């Protein structure tokens, strides 16, 4: 191996290390929420995402209480997220309601039953899991929940394949969620499509837990709008317990570009002059098929494709400076989009 090959290998190691470190610092949240604040149960073989699919949730290990935070700090974090205007307003309204409810109780005034269980509807990548994490922290801050963790599951984490096992499996997940929020993604998948399906058993177990532990368990179900609406109204028990709906709208192109800029800032990347316009075109082109693009998730994929193109460009250079490692160029965008063939 000659000296030039050694230099190229060293540069590749530096590039790979910096890219991995930057992506890790971005955490699993598209908007940059620190891992210590997330509290979600990750999938076995991949980190949790803002709207990712969870792990099996079979572990019965008790979750530790999360640090209690100031409500003002949590709201400031929420308000700092890009987009989510309608969701932010609803969260503020909910907090005001809870605070007044507590004051009425402290003064011996009558209060009506207050359901804190929620339905989050919208397309993937719109921030549903991120906001669920925040709600767990908010409820903990307001002394509604004793621990404030988020336990995230889907059908596979609740439903077993034999009679009687689903109730046991679901109960373990509920035990893990006690004191916090149980977040069920694509909850409509629990609706059985055959006589031998055990999804209803999971639903019944969850409904019973919501009644038995109403003082220290909040359940949030999430998924596509139409399917979730059909799911909730298919069961009187669900309909009576879930009466608070938050709709997560798709991001606009401007908001998606702002999310990309935030990713760059957090990863210590800078854009050459005129590159942001190319990024906007790239995002708009991919987002034309909104069903497959995935909102903020799509932005993350675009960002990672661009970093791959940047890495390939840097690896071919004889000398790489710190500024080179930080810079994203027009060439990187065009390569990522497939507008330039690889040499």
C-alpha cells in the first residue's frame, strides 16, 4: 500500500467517524430532542423514531421515574418545534384545563370526569410519537402521572398467537407503562379480521386497565386519520374513553426545508451558496408522492442520502479539511438525487 492509499484510508475513517457522531448527536428525534428526555421503549434492532415502529414490549422490568421538569421548559421545547401549530394550541388548552381542574379540587369545588386519553391522527412522520413523549413529561410535571415514561408498542407487542396469551402479554406492557403513557401506534390493527384473531382480547385488557388505573395511566392511540376514526367508533368502550383527538397535519415544503436546516445545524454542516434551493427542489420532488415520502421521516432520508454523496466526494480528495467535512455542495445534492452518474 503506497502513501496515497494510506492517506485515503485515514480520511475515510475520519469521515465515517464524524458522520456517525453527527447522526448520533441528532438523536432519534427529527427535531433534536435529547435522548434523556425521550423515555420511549426502542425497537430491539433500531433506535426509536418520531413516528417509528416499537419493540415487542414483552419485558416486565419496571420503568424508573423520569426527572420532573418545569412545565414552562417543556412548553418552550414544544413551541420550538417546527410546524404543529394546531397540535401546540390543543396541548396548551389541555394544560390549562388540567391546571384549572386541580385548582377547583383544591378549593373543594365540584369537577367533572376528565379523560386524558387521546387519539393522535395523521400521516407518518408528522410528530405523533414526539408529542406523546412530551405529553408524558407534561403529565408528570403536573403530578398527574407518577413516573412520566413513554412505553411504545404496536399490535405485535400486544397480541399473541394462542388463547389466553394475549391478555398476559398486554398486561406486561401495561405494567411497564404504569405511571406513564402507553402509546399504541397503528392501533386500528388490533381490530380482528377473523374469528381466531386475538386483537379484541388486547383491546378489552387495555380498556379494563384504563378504568382500574385511571389515576396513573394515560393511553394514547395513533394512526392514519380515517382508520383511527373507524377504529374508535367501532367499539363503545373505546368511544367512551377516547374523546380527545389531535390531528397532525402534513408539513409544508417550507417546514420540511426548515427541518433540514435544523438537521444541518445540529450536525455541524453548512450549505454552499444556492444549495438550499436545490434541497428545496429535492424535497418538493420527493414529497410529490406524500404517501411514501413520510414528512419529517422523508427529510431524514434525504439528509442521509446527501451525506452519503458528500462522503463519496470527500473520499476521493487527497486532503480533507475541517471546512470540507462540514460543507455540503451542489454536487452532493445532485449525486443524491441521481442527477449525476457516479464515476
